[in-house]
C-alpha cells in the first residue's frame, strides 16, 4: 500500500513536472549565444588594443628621431649621464636617434652662433625699454648703492661702466656640463674684469683720455679669466661704455669741454709748429742746395784756373818777361774793351825818352747798337 502510494505520488510528481515545466533546451541555447557574443567582443577588443599598443610603441620609438643643425652639436643624456667620452659624445649635423624622454634627453649646443652677455655690475638702474626709447629717469639727489651699480677708479672716484661681450662656444661639453650655469659664469667673469680695470685707471683716463686702453684691459682680463676657469668659449668682441655719475653730469661736462678746448688749442699749436718747421726745413734745404751749387761752381772754376796755370807754367819758366807782357796785354784788352782812352804825350824827359800819359775820364761804356723794330 505504501508502495502504491509512493508510486502514486511519484506519478503525480511526473505528471506535475510534465504539466508545469517546459522543455529546458531553450534557455541553454540563449546562454551559449550571449557567451559567444561576449567572447567575440572581447576578442575584437583585444585585437584593437594590440593594434593600439603596437601603434603607440611605434610612435614612442619614432619620437626618438631628431636632427642636429649644421651649426649645432648634440649630446645624449641617458638618465642624466652623457653617452660617450670627450668628442665622441658630440653628435654632428644630421639625423640621429635616441630613446625618448624620460630615458634619454637630447641637449643641443650652438657652436658657431654668437652668444651675448651684458655685465650687471657698474651700471645705474634702467630698463631695456627705456634705453631703446632713449628715456631715463631723472637722477636722485645722490647715488643709491642699493639700486645703482658703480665701480671705483684707481684715484677713488665713482663711474658707471658697462661691458657687452660677444662669444661663441669652443668646447661644448665643458661649457654645458662643467658648470651649473655657464652663462652666469661668463657674466661674473665680465663683471670681475670691469671692476679690475676700473681699479687701475683714473677717472679722467677711463672716461676721456684712455677709453680705448680701458676697453682693451677689460677684454684682456676677460680672456685671462676664461682661460683660468676653462669656460670653453672664445671671445669675439668686447665693448665697454663708461659714464660719470648722473648727479655730477654738469661738472663732468664742463671738464670735458675744457679738455676739448685744451686739445683743440694744443692741436692748433702742433699744426702751426709743423707748418713753421716744414717751411724752415724747406728754406734751409733750398739755401743748402744753392750754397752747394755755388760751392761746386766755385771749386770747378778754381780747379779750371789751377789747370790753366799749370799749363802756362812751362811758358812762364821759359821767358818770364815775355809771358808777363802777353798776359798784361791780354788783360788790358779785356779791361779796356769799349773804353775810349785819351792819350796825351809829354815832352821828352831828361833821359831823352818820350813819355805817354793815358787818361780815362769816367765816361760811360758804349752800348752795343740795337736794331730798329722795322729792320
């Protein structure tokens, strides 16, 4: 009975399940389709991610390419350390590659480009805009050391002076890595040179008389300090501008005017001196030349006369009286040329000889006849 009852209940259970629960195949099929769709989506996503990752890797490494210009050198820093030693660390012009940041860092250094630095010590307070527009604030009643720079000259005076240095980099590795800030080191060197030069010049020499020598001393001092500190640069040009304190401008202008007037008068005196000396030298040369010509002429005449006497000496030695008579007649003929002589004869003397007296009574010499204009 219990078995029958059990079977009956079991039959009812089957009957109940048979009537209440539908076939389970439909939901299983639905779950499999969703899983497949999700798997397909994941596979597609992973494929896209892979492609994106590949593209990112390519972009990452492509960013490592860089170019160095013809006037540059480059250094690769890998985690802050230069790659290579000495000149081997320098990369020349062209295309290069390095790991992108933050692994590598590329430092480009201009080697032929002219760098410029201006001294900071020694000049009064101003701005580049005001200087460009030629504008200056009026000076105060006295110099303010807190804002106005200055240097002290060798004679204890104050001047404003400023230097501009043009340089190019000669040793890029030393310039870039041996100093925290090489440009500041160059500027400090320039300031040092200005103070050094000012201490060796008087105020008048620094501002007027020896401005060029003052500038040359600043340049020489800069070159010396660059060599001592091994900054790795070459000086191209160094110019210096110096001015008196603005509060004393009128006094210095008066001094400059006096100096200019003195120089003008001095130059005029030197000019006049040169003119007088040149004229005197020319006159002395002219007189010397005339005297030399006269000397040569006189010596030549004396030599010719000596030679003539030397030729006549044998004749004189042969018959002195005849020779003297010939010379006397010759000279009388030369002296009495064109001279009218009146002759007077005196009576015979006690010796019986007739005496002849010739008188020339200051008559004008006869002039040679000139031809008439019609002839």
